């Protein structure tokens, strides 16, 4: 693989190099996801979902390649999974700051605790192993946010 391809893969998989932060790179990656959400929040559901799927697919590919480049499995500097997970977390959730911050906190909690079956997804090899547990954490968070939105916005 040439130097340019390696640089592009690391740039994407490390969330514009935010994943290189020495402390809490996953949290820093989630912040990138939050800012990306703020730029996408006004999209209709279909374009938003299309972009989420694109980020997930690109994330699976780049995360798998980044593991090879970096020589480690699910390296902490790979944060495209947190970015994609947060976007999934916020799908069709009201864009108010209470939901944005609640989504951030819920997503980080589910990503760290990894309730069943998320920990099992993490054991998959390559890009899917990096990405799918965070997508699951995003789905769990989204369900709670949808319930909160439904009951607070009646």
C-alpha cells in the first residue's frame, strides 16, 4: 500500500487524527461525531440514513485497513466507530441540546459498558469487529432517546 493511501486510511479511521489524542480518544471521536451530527441534523431521514450507512461502510473498510497499518486489533486511535455510532444514536432524534448531550452521554456509557450482545460483536475480526459494537451502542442509545422524546414531547 502506498504512503498516500495509508495516510488517507489513517486520517479517516482516526477521525481527522482526533483518535491520536493521548487521553480518551474514544470520547474525542464521539465529539467529532457530535459536530458531524450538528451539520447533518436538518437533513430529511433518508439522506441522513444514507450518510450514516456510508460512514459505516467506509468505517468498516478503513478500520480494518488501519488495524493492519497500526499492527493492533481495535486500536484506541481508531475512532470512526465512535463517529458512526453517535450518528446512529441521533437518527431521527430531536436536535435540541438536551438530546445532543444526552445522546453523547448515553452513547459513551453503552460504548464503555458494552451490554449484551455488544461485547460479543467486538470479538469479530477486522473492520466489522471495530464497528459493530459501536453501531449497537448507537442503536441502544437511540431507543432510549426516542422513548425520552416521545414522553417529553407529548
